[in-house]
C-alpha cells in the first residue's frame, strides 16, 4: 500500500506511505446493502453482460496520458452503484498492449493494479515498450492491461481540496508538541473530510474495494475474457483477495505481491498501526546500511549516529524550514521512501550527504513541492483523495479521539518515525460523514485456483503477517517468502528465485508442491 499525506497548515498534504484498518458492523440504514449482497451480485452480472457485448473501442491514447504507441486506450462503463445497475454510470479508463508472441502462445489479458488506494495502473503496458527483461516471457503470452480504478486519474476522478493548496509547503510538524497542536491537526482532518464531501460527495459512498473488484469483473468481460488473470501489488492484493471471494470461479491466474492483511479486524484502522511498527523496523535497516557505507555518505558510522543526524536535521527544519519550504513533514515525505523501497536507499542517502556537505538545494529539490507542476499536483491530490475515500468507506473507524490519541501516543514512544503522520493522514475517517461498510470476509470460494502470494519478511508498508493471513484464507495458495528483505513490491525486482516462479505460474499455471523461501535480492550499493 502506499502513503500519500500528512496534513499541514493549509489543510493539504505531503507525499507519504499508504495502508489501512477497521472495525465493527455498520448500523442499518435505509437502502444500505452489505458489500457482497445479492443486489450487487445481480448488478455486476447485468453490467458484465452489457460490457461483453459492447467491448472496448481501442484508440491511440490521448497525448496527455503519456502512453506512446502501440499502447491503446479506451473506456469501460460501469454502474456507480451495483445495486442499481441501470442507474448512473461512470467510466473506467483502461489501456492495453497486445501480446508479443505468436497467436498460439497467447493466453489472454493480464490486468494489473499497483496499489494505493489511489494508484494508477496505466503504466503497466510500458513494461513491454520499455523491454523490461523481467516481463519478456510473460508479455509473449499476455496482453498487458492497465486501468485507473474508480475515482482515480482518468476514471471519473474525485477531489477533496484544491490541488495547489494541497501541495503547499511547509506543512505543520506531524509530531505534536502540545495538546494545542493536536487540536489544530484534528481541525484540519475534519475540514479535509468535509472538503471531500463537498467536492465529491456523490461518489464517496461507492468508493469501496468490493466495488473496485466488481469494476474489474466488468472490465474482464469487456476484454472478452472468460476468466481473469491479475497481478495486484500492495493494496492491489486486497482488491485481489476481495475479487477472489466475490468471483472465485472467474479467476484463472492471480498473483498478489506485498500483501495487505485482509482480516476484518485489521481493515483499516489496526492495519495502519501495524504499519507504524513495520516502518520503524525498516528505517532501522536503512540506518544500518547508511552507517555501513559511511565512507560514501559521511552521515554517521553507526546507526545511532545516523539517527542523531536525522534528529538534528529534523530539528533544524522545524526551527527554520530549509529553503523556506522543507520542514519536518516534507522531510518525512522524502525520507520515508528509503524504508519503503530499496531502490531509494542510495538516492536518499546521496541527497542527505550532499546537504551535510553544504548543498542545501539538493534537499529542497528532492523534498519541496513543485508548484509549477500542476498536472503532478492534481494527480497527487487525487491519489490522496482516493486513498482516504476508499479506506474511510470500506470499514467502520473509531470516532473517539481518546482512542486515536491513546493508541498513537503509545506507539509513538517506541516507533516515532511514522506514527503521528500516519494518524493525521487517516483521521478524516473519524468524522467522515458518509456511510461506512463492514469489510468483506476474504475467503476461498468454489472454483478458486491456486493463488500465488509473494512477500518480503521486512516489508514496511504491508507487514509480513498479512501474507500469512491471506495464505491461510485462500486454500491451495502458495506463499513465496523473500527472507531478510524489505522492499515493497517484490515481483518487479531481479531475484531469479522469485522471477522464475512468477513466469512458471503465469505461463504454465504451475506452483511448487509447498511454500518456498528465497534468499533476498541484491542489496543496493553506493554509486562509485
């Protein structure tokens, strides 16, 4: 999953990391239906039959989508509310590149979701045009199909605040110094929730994971596919688990990578608290790596010294934002990419090293918003709006501030890196003002084939326990564990132990006789 925000003085947000958590059953209200209800089941069949007949009118992609030929783009119409399939329709943006092999090699379409909630999957076909070696064999057999989930990007996008206001910096320090600081953050979170309702209220009750899974089934039908081939990463694993529960006999091949814990007790409040603990673990891993490579970076030759440098940098930025723009919130937005992805280890260390050597601008360029990038700012604001809308709609959240305050104060003592920023990011769900659902009980249904689960043991964004939990729930699934590794999103990294099994599963439908443990992928090395 990904994080996208920390509230600040303008009520906007800075880039962050994402995940989720939830509780209790919804109170009955007029017209309210459970996520897997019969009315929705009938509605999705009506919508899928309609989409199968209509197909997709594939065209060259619009220039501003940034998707070069031979990638094609189109739309699929889906119901806003599956209980009312003949009511208001919304459009789902999809793109595709055809399989590169012979007609005999082709096995259908492969859909992809990168996570979020709020992530766009439209870049997936570019793995073919860029000749990504990890996907060469698979692309011979499958059309690569990306899509923007409902509310995202090109798919009837939602918004909660003006994008330029959203990215303004510096934001408030997410770590409160006083009760007054907490009151300000609570007010901002409440205002954000109200902004979502004012700008996108008509969509909010329908921004749920089960509805996204239903949308995928309609897209499957529009593609002319009898069964779904799917790769979901991060939050995409929860979409996959929900799809497998709702449509078990529509699944052909499914890979879930870096797994959100599907337990109803975790979706979404508790899952975010679990993420705070895991991020601290991975932050410690990165500090140890920085210390080991002190000859390259000169930040500190022990993890303790690296931590001290972080605290000094944070205090400096709090007193006087660097370049007038980079305060503690902006620093966290940049630095958290290191515990999130190994691929960011060297780049974050290089920027920090340059700052300590006197190059302040490198840090400003890396961590401050670019107010001239209006398209990027719109995308960032939209991503956070979808993140909030889905997590708030999927599940009941605690409404008691004392609960939030107690849980996050306790966690912050031992896991200070992310805890309070994560709390403020999710706090709009406490005052959402839109009906919240009960999460679906993710489980195996009749006809579900083996699902391939891939997970690193030290993942910060989606702790390893989530993969174990989903594995228990999906009978016949296989778990590939990358031990002593923590990068989020494993299947797009070079690790032959994993890559070969992904290929074998997608190309031949084979899984190992039992679960597999792989050695970690190569540790990043400082640039020479």
